[in-house]
């Protein structure tokens, strides 16, 4: 008997629907939030934003990012409800952990967009970098193309990308029914990087 661990039902709807749906959300959230933060730039500087916000850069930054986090998290939830509720691909593990992972994936996505714009102070360059890391996230997520025996660069790059950690969490909780505790490292990594990226973006905009 042959059993495919990541897709035991041999269903392209479950495998590609869950993977590509979240991958598209990841890319769209990255580009959308990047453009939102980019509007705070004026001649490669955040000087006017600092002055107009009365020095409250953290509030200005969160006001730009929060709507994108909420909207794309809700879109992800709607996709989960569609596949798990209407289409019948029930979540085999913990739904709360899966939802926390989704919210963390969107949080780290919008936070990385903010830190890219803040650090590079160039919207076009930031958009190019975003396209590189988020556009190729599905291919390097170790979901469609196994990287276990691939080039070292591909393995390292895969572990750097936040989407890889979300896909591992999603597969464990949605498909294989892994214990909730097994998702804690990926969950902590997603939320931890999101927090560090927000702090980095605030610091870069301030100075």
C-alpha cells in the first residue's frame, strides 16, 4: 500500500487549492501592503510622514498595515471555510492553530513589506525584491518540488522564506492531523519575525 503523506486522498483540489490559494494571498498581501507603506515615502524619505504624524511613526505604520492584515486574513479564512466546510476537506488537526498560522503568515508578510520599503526607501526596488521572495515562495516551499536532496542554496532559501513554515504548519494541521504542539516552532517563528520586522521598519523610518 502506497500512501502520499502530504496528500493521502490523492486530490488535486485539496493539494493545489490549499497551497495555491494561500500562496496567492501571500503574494497579494505583500504587494498591497508594500504599496500602502510606499505612499508614506516622499523623495526617498519619510521626513514628511514623521512631521505630519507628530513623531507618532508607530501609529502611522500600524494604521497603514492593519487593514491589509485584517482583509487578507479574512480572505484566507474564507478560503479555508470554502475548502473545509463547503467542499468537505475537513481540517484533520487543530483549526485554532491553523487560523493562528494563517494570521501569522499574513502578519509576517505585511511586516516584511514595511521593512523593505523602510530600509530601501525605494518603492520600485522594494517591489522587485518582494516579487523575488513572495513570487517564488510556492516553488521553494518544499510542497510541490521536494528539496530534501536538492542544491544547498535551494534548501537554505526555502528555510528563509516565511511561506515555507506556514505551508509546513498548514499541511500538518489540515492534512496529516499532526499534534498542535508540532506547529509551535513554525507558529512562533512566523509571529516572532513579524514583530522583529515591524520594529525594524519603525526604526528605519525614524532614522
